[in-house]
């Protein structure tokens, strides 16, 4: 149904920092006014909680990864559209051990990570690459991201999988060795702004305002605007240099054209299929899920993976294309 | 007709009989002392008179009205302990005797001023005017009981029930409380029931002394039977019968 | 008749006891119904029947991945931590409580310190605990201990102080040394209060257990709840919450029974 | 002379009181020293001097980005939530406690339900609370209320039941209605116990506040601790922990004083 | 020399004097009753005799030994309440009278058997053998006090101190306790100090009756002065002086 007030949630992560800046700088308001609507951008400390809240209907959109979107809102029957494909992790997520070692040496070791998160997925892919399985480890230990750094400094912990800015902090420890990171599986961990499909269909202006505002900031970032970047750096608890270092391992789509072409690429469906397989394997798609194909994902060209009769996750380049065309 | 009549009262707690077939009638203005061994049911009988509990069988009528179902304005009571409100000053305690029957238990404006005035009169009469603004906890036991009686009387009940009112007091204080109670009673002419452990006290103050005891006794199970009124003395001759009963009942047998 | 004097009859009473549970159930069912009507795969308020199915599955069917019935493993892991934590805390609190309550020197030394310690919110010092005690079982047990020990010590030392001075003086006149007074007079009288205090601190103990398991763990009831939060499996969360509530209730009941059984002298009245 | 009869003198007593604080400080300093000697940029146990500097900075210097002194803002935000939560819970508990304690019908209806509710670990239902009450101020206040209300209700209704029946019967003989008994007899006698109960539940209230702020918040003491926990900024965490402990201690003290001030009749003895 | 001598005892609590210049000496085997108004310091004096507290000034010596610094085996005590260990059965309470002086307060093996045997003898003598395995809370007040006295005596003290031991009992039970105590005393010939509120009881049981009272009295500040021994009656003629003192002291004045 049509409405004029929208709320979207975001949480602190390199590629999502623009959302905070959008709200603070008034750029979002500017774009919302242009379309005669109101958009409130709310920061949530706890990433999972923000997605849960979106799924429960408290928000119209949320910043999330492709994997969590598939498992939580889409798996929960909330038809969700990826409005903005912001970036993919290109080194921001990493498998780190204490001392020297290789992926193969992880066998028989416990690994601390946020279970069922993209870290878990990264670990699964890393193990795949050397022919190991999770069962070959001495278990994975669910560890809150808030305590990952503290955890790494205890003797119990031998290996962790986590994301930035924690990765860079942990790697400051001379004893820490990075074994594998998301640059080894480029394009598989994708950071999105997803919105409720129904809401978007009923309110195209909402999509236009969001995308317009986003790419205005992207333009500023691409130009290396120090003021903008510093604001984002401080909001994420680091300094300009630290933030730039994080951006270096993030493949930001500053230009909507890049985002569109990435979204339309042939790799995306196979990535999503492998993510779905992972989720199904972990039982995250719900015990009722008969197979990994339980939830359908639709792509810009109209093709789908998974159950075509149960499409709950849509990659839609319409709005990004408008930005690319300068039609906003 | 008598003022208070108890007819065939039985009281059980669970399956245990406490009182059995208690019958008594009392004229208006009589002072009834109740004595008996510890645990024989004196307080229970008082609770029945108060309508705090209803008897398992039988009924108690006051002035031929239907049996009361709960305590009310017509019956005043003073217990051995906890008889005044600890959170109110002495004066407030007396005012409560009048104000509690109002909608919210508060007086305000002129009613308040008047009630305080009357309370101060009462306090002067019971000799507590010098501590009107103190809290009960700062008073001696005797003063607290005097306050409790004053408070009960402020509500102008038709019957006053006293459960060992002086049980926790010094012998000296006790004697002065006897005088106090005798005076008050002469003034108001109220019907009084007083439970006491002290036979002497019972005979000194009472017009009649009711002795509660078990008429039947099962040595293997002391709780098999309840108590009833075994003696009903006329004590108006000033306590002389005291010596006479001492041998007859086992009120005074070692526990 | 005044409301305060009106007693419900047996039938009415039973109805009244059941009423709020029923109302809560009905309210939940309706809420669930409404949401499910909108979105049949809504996970937030699963239908009671779904919860029942999930519960049955959780209680009886082994996990696909590990081939173990996870709920029982979680329960065993959590209970072990809880019992260890509460047990150690109780033992420590009894000893320290006795010392504080009986010995003026110890009282002077520790009473103020424990009062200040009890004000520190344990969740805030969690990182320190992790570093000092590692991430293993120990740290979870320690968090429980740190969480409830100050309260237990304060409560028990207070109880020791409340033991009628008369009994202690009496023991002295029977020639008892400080040790005998502690062991034979104070300790036995403290035991019923200990059970009482443990009952009171079980709530916080569960809380700290869940908090610790949420932060770093491989199994446990709190771990599972926070894990499945990742895919909003409310049917699992609710089953676990009901199960934890049931466990907590049974523990409380067991302790109450135990106290009645072990310390007949506290109950027996003339 | 027995240990239990040996009293420390005034000087010794003062020394003993200070001793454990001193020892804790020295132990920390040594630990910090050792770690810093190994790795001068160790963040875990910052030197006391570093903490002092950090504390000074936090208390006096405005944040560059927002130009506000964050610590005061965090304190204001947290205290507001805490006071609201505890205040609302106390008010509700007083009313419900009075009803349960005085009216047999309400007692039959609610006593069991509240007992079961009090067994539910609030942290486990945190996700549910967030979903039902959203992530705003409301949810934090509600978590505090949900966390402490069952305890408060149980405690206060118990206290109402403990009011000597004699006082209530006396009020009845003075013609008091149920309402008057509740307002003029039970309520005033409940107030000192309420303060007592609030003092006891302040600890859990802080806990729930910190837990709630950790998950969704933009300011507050718990929020800041969890935020900087990601970077293991122990100097900030410790400053905040000491500050929270101090606040909790002062609140406890204030409540104790308040109780003595407001209810002279509970203290005054012959 | 006397057995117990109290010389120039002053006791202050804070700045408030409770006892002033108390002097008394007592022969071995005497039964001393102590009476006085409530709050005048009787229990305080007993605590000093017990060495539970030390006097602000002056000293108390027993058998010319240096003043005791804490309660010990030579002084037995029975309070009005809390005089037995609630967590021990009746028999264990008596055994405690012997076993508490051992290292861990426990007897085992033969010592235990013997102590139980002796305890059973004691119980038979004090008439509690039929409740040997019950806990004190199940006993009546009179039985509890009998147990308390039996326990105190099991430790064979040289002085027995009683603080209103029968204050909470029925008149009937009280009388039987008097007989019990008189008997026991005849057997052991112990020195006894008994505080009582009941003048009659004091004179009936005591060889001497010490009356504590304030020799000076400041009407504006009742706490300005402490109490001392104002009368020291020889009561061996069986309580007759009772009537004589009633007028002389203000022990019995209303509180
Ligand atoms: N509410 C009750 N439920 C069960 N038993 C009760 C109850 N109230 C009193 N009793 C029992 O009833 C008996 C009589 O009690 P009551 O208080 O009437 O005795 P009493 O004569 O007043 O004794 P005392 O002189 O000690 O005050 C006692 O054995 C007591 O244990
Ligand atoms: N430890 C104490 N600290 C301060 N004051 C005390 C202490 N013990 C007793 N008092 C006060 O000393 C006075 C005497 O008390 P004590 O108990 O000796 O009186 P008592 O003659 O035994 O009275 P009662 O007949 O009521 O037992 C009382 O006013 C009491 O308040
Ligand atoms: Mg009675
Ligand atoms: Mg005394």
C-alpha cells in the first residue's frame, strides 16, 4: 500500500557507513523531499537484530548480506528485493590463525566465529578449497563479534574467522596469520540494501529516493572527499587511514553501472545457489525446507534459481539503472 | 433477651476440634473474663465473637441481629501485640478510630480539625497527650496498650474484645492498666470480653469469669476433643472464688 | 462483605489459577493467527501447533548434522555449568559468610569490599573475565560465580549475624571454641538460609549462564537460543524458553522440598 | 580469648576496611605492569595512570564528532531508562502486590502465574521483547520492567501477607473498607519494604539495562561499553565500570537514607 | 572471701549510664533473685556476670580468679528465648552440653555412646526422655526451658545465670518449673542468679532478692542516671517481705 514515511535500519560495517552519513548530512532528507516522502535511517548495534526487526515488519529496508537476506527475511516468507548492491567483500572477511599454518592445518583445531554468519560461509568455502569439511575441525565455537578481539588474545583460541574492522585489529598482533580471505572468493559475500518488495512496488518513489541519495554519496566517496570519509571513519570507530585500509579490501560499486553489471552477471545465480546449499546444509532454511531450492531467487533477466513458485528474494536493477542513466 | 448469645458453637480447624458446644449469653454492659490453659481456644472464641472467623456450627448473635460475617464498627478489639498502626503517630492513631469509616480513610478541612480536637481530648483522658506526635514504637508497652484501647473506643463500639491485653506488661504497669480499664468502663458502660492468662486479673476486672477447658480428655491424643466453657463464675464479689476453683479445673496444672 | 474477606470456593479457585495461563495462551494464539494469515511462512509467532511439533522434534529427533539430540546435550551442558557455578559459589559464600558473620576482624575487612563488589555489573567486566579465565567451560562457570557470589555472601553473612546471640553465648558457656561455634552452631543454622539464598540466586545464575553462552560456546541452552536467533526460528526459541522455565521451576521446587526434608526443625511448630 | 569475641580497635578497623581495596589495586597494578613490560601497547590491563588519563578525558573533553561530552550523555540516557524502568516496575508491583496480598481472589489468579513468570530468564526472551516492543527507548525500559517486575511483585505481595493480621482486623473494627485498608494500612506499611525491594532489584535492573543497550542503542553506558569492547579499549571500559559501580553505590545509599528519612516509625525503638 | 564479688561496677552504653556503682558479694551456693523495673539494667548486670560484656568500670571476680573476659564453662546460662539449639534434637542438645568443649564439638565412638547414655539419664531426670528425638520447636515452652536448664547443667557450671527463664510461660507451667528448679538446686547446690519480673517468684525461689533501681531520678531526662542495687533482701523466710517492699521502691510504679 502507498505511504509516505519509511524507516530503514543499518548497522556498522565498512560498506554500510554511507547510510549513517546519509542521515547525518541531510542528503537523505534532500532526496526524500524531492520525492515528497520521508525516510528515516536508524542505526542498530546488533546486525542480526536489525534484520530480525526488518523481517518482523518494523522497518521497510535493512542493510544485509546476500546470505542473511536469503536465510532470514526470504526464508521467513518476507518477499525482499535487493534495491542497492553496494559492494562485495574483497578481503574484509578472513580466516586467521595464531602462529604459522595453512588451511590444511586447521584440521583438528577449534575455530571461533559467529556461527551461521558469512564468516561461517567463508570458512566452509576455505575448507572446500583444501578438501576439508567442518567435521574435520575440532568444532566451531560460536563467539560474539563484540568479543572476538578479546577472544583471540586468550590461549584457548587458535583460529578465528571474522570481518573488518576486527580483522585489521587482530592482524596487528604479530602472531596472527591470515590464511584465507574473501578476496579468494570474490563476489560471493555481497553487501546489499534490501527492501520489502511489496512496499517498493507500491512506492517506487521510496526506491528512487534511496538510490538517488546513495549514489550521491558514492560520488563523493569516489572523489575521495576527505570530509565525508573522515566522518564515516569516525562513526565506525577508526581514523581516516584505517577506514581507507578497510575500503581497500572492499569492492565498492561507486558507479551504478558497475553495480548493474555485477548484478546481471552470470556468476550471481551460481553464487546464490552455493549460498543456498550452505544454508540448507546448516539447517538454516528451516526444518520444513525439503531442499536447498526451497526459496526461489529471481534475477534481473527474469531467470530464477530455487523454487520458482516461491520467489522471495529478487535482484532488481531497475533503480540502479535509473541512477546509471541519470534519470533520478 | 440477652445482648450477646452464642448458641452451640463448634469450631474445627481442618478435622481438629478446637471448641465444642459452647453456649453462653451475656447481658449488655457485662464484663466477661475468659481464662483457660494455653492453646485451649480462648483466642479462637474471641475471633468468633469478633466475626473474624465464622464457627463451623452454631451462631453468635449480637442484639438479635443476624450473625455478623466480618469484623465491623460494632466490635472493638485490642490484641496483645500489633494493636496500633505503627506508621501513624499517636494522634493519627486516635483520629483513625473515626476517619477509617470514611470513603478514603482521610479527613480533610474542618472535619480534620474537629477530629484532631476530639483526638486530643481522648489523649488527654488516657494520659498520652504529651506524646501525641510520637510514633508507637517509641512508647512503652503500657502506653501502646493504652493507645490501642483509646483507639478502639474512639470508634464507639458496642462490644470491646480484649485478647490478653496486658500479657506483655510489667506487673506494675499492669496494675495501672487495670485502673485505667476500670475507669473507662465505668464511663462507657460497654460490654467487654477479656481473655487473660492471669486468674487474679480475670476475677478482679470481670463480672463473670468463663473457664474454657476440655470436658473430655483422650490421653493418647490430646487433640481429639475440643474445649468448652466448664465453669461460669459470678465474680462480682471481688475475686474470692479464685481460691475455690484452683483445685477443680486443670487450668493450672503443669503443661 | 469486604473484598479482602471474600474467599473463592474450590472450583472458582482452580479456574482462577488457570485463567491467566489460558488468557496468555489465547492471546498468543490470536496474535499468531493474525500474522500467519498475512504471511503463512512468518516465523515470528509460530502457531502453537508448530511449536508443539518443533518441541517434539527437538526432544526426540537427533540432529541431522551431529546425530545427537541437541536439546538434551544443550540441557546437560547448561545444567552442568549452572550446578558447578552455583555449587562453588554457595560453598564459597558459606565459608566467607560464616567468617564475616562470626569474626569481627574479617567483618571489618570484607564487609565493605563485598558491598562494593556487589555493585559492579558483571556483564560489563565480561572481557576481563574472558582473558583471565579463557573461553572454555571455566569462564562460564566463573561468570556465574562472579555474578551471584557477592549477593550470596552478603545474604549469608547477614543471616549469620541474625543468629540469636543467645545461642552463641550459650555455646560459649558450654566451652565451645570459635571453630565449634562455627561448625556446630552457626553452620547448621545457616544451611536452610543457604538453600533459601540459592533459590533466590538461581534466577541471576540462569541469566549469567545465558549471557556467557551467548558470547562464546558450542552448546548449551543459551547458545542455542542466540544461535537460532540468526534465522529467527522462534519455534525453537520458544521451546527452549519454555523448557528453561520448566527447569528453573523444577529446581526451585526441588530446593524447597529439600529444605523441608533436610531441616525439619525449621518447619516443625508446636 | 576466642576469635569471635575479639574486636579490632578503631585504627586497626580502618586499616582493615581499606586493606582489600588496596590489595586489589596493587594486584591490578602488578598485573598491568607485567603485561605492559611484555607488550607496551597491550590494551587489556592499562596502567592505572592511563585509566586516570582516560577517565579525565572522558569526563571533561567533548567528543570531536558530536561536540558533546559522551560520558555525561551516556549517563543521562542510561539513568533516565533505569529510573523510568525501575519507577514503573515499582509502581506496578506496589499495586499488584497490594491486590495479591489483600484480595484472595486476585491472589488465586495471579500468585501462581507470577511465580511461573519469574522463572522465565528475561535474556532468553530478549529477541521477542525487541520484536514486540521495537528497538526504541521503550524496549529498554520494558526489558528492565520485565526483568525485575516478577521479583518485585512476589516480594511485595509476600510483604503484604506478612503485615500482622491484627492491624488489618483492627482497621476492620474501625469500619475501614477494603480500599481504606489498602490505602491507609497496607500501603504505608509496604513503602519501606518497597524501598528495600527496589534496592535489591537495582542490580538486576542495571544488568538488563546494559544488556538492552548492548543490542540496540545510540547512547548509554552499556552501549558505550559494548561499542568499545569491539576494540578492547579497556581503559574506557574500566572507567565506565568504575563509574557505573559508583552510580549504583550512590543510588543504594540514597535509597537507604531516603527510607530512614521517610519512615521514622520503622527505625524508632524504645 | 565471697565466691562472687562485683566491685564498683559502672556500665555505659555510649554516653548513657545503665548501671552505677553496683557492689555485691555472694557466697557459694546462694540463690540470688534480681528484680527491677523494665529496662533498668537487670539483663545488663547478668551479661556482666556472664562476662559476655566487660563493665566500663569496676570488676567482677569469681572465686578470686582474675575477671573473665568472655563466657566460659564455669558459667551456665538460660535466657527467656533461644536457649537451646533449634537444629539439634532434644538428646543432641544435652550431649552438646558435654561435647562442645571438644576439638570439633563432636563425640564419636565410645565417647559418643557414653555421652548419649548420660544424656538419656539427664533427660529422664528432667522428664524429657519421651521426646528425646524431637526437635525443640515441637516442645511446649515449659519443656524447652527445662531442656535449656538441663543442657546448661550438663556442662557442670559453677554459676547458673537465668534471665527471666519463665517469663514466657503459663502460670501453671511456671509453678511446675519452680518445683523443678528447686529440686535441681537441692541436688547440685549451685550458685544461681535469676532475673525475674515476678516479685513473688523472686522471693519464693531466692535466698536473697536484689532490687535494681535508679537511686537518682531526673524528671526531664529519665536516662540521665543509671540503676544500682537499692535493696538487698534476705528472702529465706519464704517471701514474707514481699508485702513490705511494695510501698518502698518504685519497682511497681506504673511505667
Ligand atoms: N488458623 C488456625 N488453623 C489451625 N489451627 C489453629 C488456628 N488458630 C489456632 N489454631 C490452633 O487452635 C488451638 C487453639 O488456639 P487459640 O489461639 O485459640 O488458643 P488460646 O487459648 O488463645 O491459647 P493461648 O493462651 O496460647 O493464646 C491451638 O492449638 C492452635 O494451634
Ligand atoms: N547493647 C546495648 N547497647 C545500647 N543500649 C543497650 C544495650 N543493651 C541494653 N541497652 C539499654 O540498656 C537498658 C537496660 O537494658 P536491660 O536489657 O539490661 O534491661 P532489663 O532490666 O533487663 O529490662 P527488661 O526487664 O526489659 O529485660 C535499656 O534501656 C536498653 O535499651
Ligand atoms: Mg490466645
Ligand atoms: Mg532483661
